[in-house]
């Protein structure tokens, strides 16, 4: 293990102590092994319990390899679009620049938006905090070529008047992550940045980043997909009894890869529960694979509502709601119901205020029992946690206060 100088950040800051420590001799640091812990990143806590995922040197570096592969995919997509060899694209590209909008304690911030660009010789422009106007200004001033953000940030960019006046023509790669990108929003981003290659990825803190990706025409053609499984990972869809599901059948998404974490910091029981006996990581997501290797997310296992004995996946309802004209963002979740056990409700942000129309829209496109029983409309954005995911715990509290 490491035997050099260490600073205990849990203790009060003492500049004199730090100065004294600088003069102390140090012993030679031990040689790090591939499977030694390298970083501890904390999960977003969307299920209510934050856990520290211990990433090894091997897992973090493999995650960076996956992020680099995404860059290669973008280059090949550009070559195909312009009808020239990929070597020509690389030779004529200006200095690449990435706008870092995620916090560095988030895997998307540390990995794909910071370490991976540095590894590729890309300039990294770091934002202290998210602000759409400032982001647009930085993109124009620093000639940013790579922009990765959660859908909420993209919505912010598209709905600020000042952003509409900014020059975003330097952007060559725009990627969405963290949650599904609504179809309406995807089309708006493509319209605002027609020169950029769009992309998406699916991964988690526990997998050191995205283990499934799609860019360019592959993404547009399969816009409902979360990405195609990369060669660096294996994915299995498991039925409730643990057996593998066939193509097209839903189940829990399991992943096995060198990208996967060692376990949760000081939580052996949670670590044991996160893996199958044969070493597959349980993502906690329900989805299926198609015959091309694309993953389609149906919902979080813990975000499923059982209403009157019927299973309703909130993400499926949210996807359909997000396609309705006037809907900017939405969330569906369950609340206690004396008769049904749980009742599905939805919160919608956008330019409409017609509950029957929303219920009818969902009921016509899904089974009628999947339509929300009630719909609330908000003029302000949905509450989100520190990494930009919808905070359904806060939403349920808001609903209870109505």
C-alpha cells in the first residue's frame, strides 16, 4: 500500500501541520497492483441509500478504455458522414476541447469527461457549477468540441435566450447520459447542433462508466436503446429465477467485465447482494437485448409499481409521456392506495395543463392500467439529486404535501 505523505481530510485544516509534514522524509511508496483499490466513488442514492463503490486500478483503466472507444466511434462516424478516410478526419481536426459539467466525484465527471480527454490530449474546460449561459459562453470562447451532459442540462441550454445567440458551431460530439434522453429533446438538440455527432451511453458508478454506447446514425436509428454492449463487457438478462432470458425478453440486466467495482466500501452485505454467485453484477435495472446487442431499459427494479396485481414500469410510462407535445420533462411513481396497494401518478413539466389528455395519451399507447391515475403539473423543473437524476423521494414528499 501507499506509504508516502497522507492528509486526513476528516480533521480541521491546519496550515502549520501541513508545512511541517512537507519537511518530513517519506518512505518509498509500494507498487500498486492492478486489483488494488484506486478510487471510491459514491452512488447517486436514487434508491435512498448512498454507497461507496471501490474501483480498482484495473476497473478504472478499463473504463477509460471504453470511453476512448467512444471517441474512436465518433471519428469513424464522422468519416462515414463526410465520405473520407478516418485518417483524414483525425489529421484535419482542430485542438479538441471538452466541457466538464459534471462533478469530479461522479464517474461521468472523473472518467469520460476528465481523465479520458486528458489521455487523448484533449483540452478540458472545467465549470465550477452548472449554468447554461456560462456553458454557452465557454463553448463559444474555448471552441469546445465535446459536450456531455444529462438531459436536464441540455434542456437548460435550449431554453435560455442567450444560448440561442451563442456560436455552438465548434461542437462535434454531443453525448447524453445519466438517464434516458426524451425523443422531443433529442430532436431539438439535433436541430440546434446539426453538425454534431449525437451519442449516448449506459453504465453506472459500479462499472467505472458506460459499458454500452451508441453514436451517430446507430444512436438515431435506435434512439430508444441505451447503447450497444461494448466488447469490453458481457451482459446477461436474468429472469426472476436467475436463468438467462432469450433475446427480446425482459429481466434484470447483469454485467460482467474488468470495469466492475471490487465492492462497496465497508459494506460487505451490500457487496454480497450486488453480485450473483457466479460473479455477475446486478445493475438493478430491468431491460432486454435485441439481436444486434443493443440494451433497452424498461425500468429500475425498485421503481416498479405494483397496482392491483399488475406490474407497471415507471420508465416505460415516462418514455411515452416524454413523446407528448408540450411535455418538457416528466416523472411517474407510485403512491399508497388502500384498494390497489399502489397507484401510479405522474408529474409533468411543460406547456400543458390537461390531465385527461395526458391520461388518455398514455392509455392509448400502453395498456390502460399503465396510465397514471392522477397527474400534477409543475411550472418549475423536477427536483434532482447531486448528479442530475430525478429525485423521486423529494417528488413523493411534494406530492404528499399537495
